[in-house]
C-alpha cells in the first residue's frame, strides 16, 4: 500500500518541475510490437514483458522523474475476453507495476544522479472507454451508470496499489462522471494518491463538454487527488487548458500532450504532422508543474525537456 506522503508534493517541494515519461505503446511499436489489438500495450505483458522494462529504463535514462505503467488497457474484463481468468489477470495487472519498479530501482542503483529526484512509478488507470477500444475515451459517451464504472475500476485500483505503485495515473478521462467515480473509489484506499488527467474537447472543456473550471472545482478539496490536468491532446489545446485550470485550482497542474498528430480510432492509425516542439517553458508560465508526453512521443522528447529544466 502507498505511503501517506504525497509523492508529487515531495518532488515539487525540491524541484520546480516534475518530468514525466513519454508514450509507452507507440514506443513499443518502434521496437517491433504489433499493438493492433483490444489489449493494446497490455498485449506485450503476455508476449514480451522484458521490452516494457526496457522502455521504462530508457525513459528514466532520458531524464523522466516518473514512469507510467503498462496498465492503461490492462483490466480484468479485457483479459477475460482473451480467456484469462481473474486471478491471472490481477497478477498481470500487478506485473505492470513490478516491471516499472524494477526498471526504476535498477536505473537508480546504476545511473542515479544527484540533481534529480528518485523517480516515481505511477500506475496507469485508463478509462472505461479504453476497454471498449472504440475511441470513446475521447468522447465519454459510455451510457453506463456509476455502479457499472465502480465494478469495472475497483479490482484494478486495488491490484495496482497492492503491487506498490507510488501513486495512480488516472488518465485520459473523458467525463466528469467517470472522474468522480474513480475519485470516490480512491477513498477506499486511505493514504493513496493519484493525479487526474482529462482528454479535451477544446482548451476550455473536457471531452464530454464539462468546463474545466467545473472539473477543477469538483476536486479542489480532495486531498488524494495530487494533481489535475490534461493528456493525449494536441500541444496547443493542452497549453490553453493549463491556463484555464490555473485560474481555478491550487493543485499542481499536469500536462502531457501527444505529438500533435491525429488519431483515427476506426483504423487505429495516426495522421498529419507532429508538433515542432514542446514549449515547456510556456506551459510553466501558464501554470504547469508536471510535464511529459503522451502518444507518439519518445525518449528524445524527454531529453529535450530535461535540457530545459536541468541544464
């Protein structure tokens, strides 16, 4: 179980910025993995878990202060559809944390430096829409009630925390309904912390249309939500969202956009050109304190961030 110390607060008390890693799944693809599968990166847990370890290690070497685990699409129900029983599924979910922790500990022992904090392991809690594998994590139109979402999320949260994650990365959340359900589940685990990161419709609202102002206010007094922000959105939209959130929250703001390309959930492909760069100093000026990359970003993007904040 997690310690009662807020791990994000501990880092930001000593450092101006906390640097996240970049994409896991698309980085696995560059190593030859075929992720055209409902399990997405969780498929690699079954086929080549050592490669997940290696990608985590590469990000730590590139300067990341935090690894996000391969559990985004690793769920009991998703594994069940592959014929995997509940106990084995929970062990696989725990393995995502174990791989990241081992990569972190091995890196820190071999290459850890004095000008950076010991990295964290954030266990990814992807949305219900990720399990559906139909792109609805960018819409939030699930049409399910709160109890269905609780039943879906509870087993994974418990497994990830039992495995020893430093905190939860509650990420790519498209609706306030789902965010509030996961936030309520977190109360079942006193002493656990998580960040909350939404997908966006635009720079002022999340995917289901709820204003960012309303989202910020909904969690402002929730001490277990250690940071709030946005991910898996274009760079320009993310920057606008940071500015919108900064006016309505005292929590650290987190932002980790994608490369700028557009994802087509019908074909599972990316189109268009990426951003000309991550302007992290601009994000910082707007209020962001936790920065990183999402889909289609790579260790080279994290290297550039570290040049800005550790040179």
